[in-house]
């Protein structure tokens, strides 16, 4: 079966390929990652996820946006306008459309699928906006571009880029693109970010940092033997015990101390 836009997120393709989201799923909770691959865990998207998907559909083009609206009726009125709880999505789109630099950065080939072998496994990526021989651009929605959030991993407040491991994503994207096209160097990495504030903020963020990208690739290479052992069924997946999937299958089998409440779990 050939990988394409229609089957990109299917259980079959998730079993065959590694991806950025699957890799991060394994880091967060191996049991949830395996349930997702098998098609056993597919929760309804949150309102925030739907807004992000709508803005990505807009970036892809009018046909993609029309298809998204048809497949997501819970977001829209009969006339096609977003319901009140989703109306800010149109405001975010307008903020991007009316900004010259953001519009320019989002130009290029849309939702480009690429594959290659990397660290002992086939990988797949889908690039939001791709300019061959120039740049990889990913469109991100976020609560705030500037606010910092606490990270137990870093033991400090960090930006949304660190919270959501976007350097990991770009390391995967840049290396897969480089190998798929036989390049000696990486393309330039950018995020076009738009906030969910009223009015929305927006920014173009340059992630050029070869040392950081190489560090992320080294970390991925180090983690892949364990991930591949779990994915192939050789090693039993571990439960994180805290995520929605783990809660959904949890059976109480011991008594915990009050001292355990509030302890951070490394992700």
C-alpha cells in the first residue's frame, strides 16, 4: 500500500512508519503509543485541536478547508460560519492572511509527504509549507507566543517551543528531507505561530541551530532501539499511569500514600 494523504494517519501506515507524533507518543507513554498504532485509542479531538486542524486546512487551500468543514460539522453553523465557541479560528486565519511576512513564509508546496530510512526504521513526515532548496515551514497555533510554562523536565519555565518539543519535530523533518533528497545540508527551519488570544498575535520564528538539531537527532538515535523493540512486540510497553489512555484502562491494585500525590512524572 502506497503512503498518501488519505491513509497517512491510518493504523496500517502508523505500523509501517515512525513519525514525529509517534516518536513523542513513545517517549510519553509506550502503552498509549501502541494502542494508537493498533487503532485501539483514537479519542475525540479537543476544541483546541479542532481549531488547529482548521487553520492547517486553511493553509493547505480552499478545497482542504471545504473538506474539513464538511467532515467537522460540530464546529460550524449551516451557513458554514464557525459556531461562537470556534469563531476565534477565523480571527486567527485573518491575522495570518493580513500579514505580509506570515503569508510569504507560508507560500510553497503544501502538506508534502516524504519518507526515508532513519535509525533502523522507515519514517514519514508531512510538511505544512515546503520550499525545495530553501526552507521547511510549520504552522503552529498556541495559547500565547510569549508566555512561559513550567517544565518538570527542564525544572524551569520555558517557551511553547520547548514544551511541545518542536526542536525534536524539526530535527526529524530536516533529516528526513535531507536524506530523501540526498542533501549534504539541512534546509532552513521556521515556525509561523499564531496565538489564540484576542486579538491574535503572530510571529515567524527561526529555529536554525545546528548544534541543537544534531543533539535532538542523537537523542532520537539513542531512544530508537527501545522504541523498535516495543513496537515490534519484543518488549512489553510500559504505562505512564497518568495519561488519558492509562486512566481509561486503569484498575486499582494497590494503596498509595498521600505523599505520592502531586509528584511529577518525567515526560
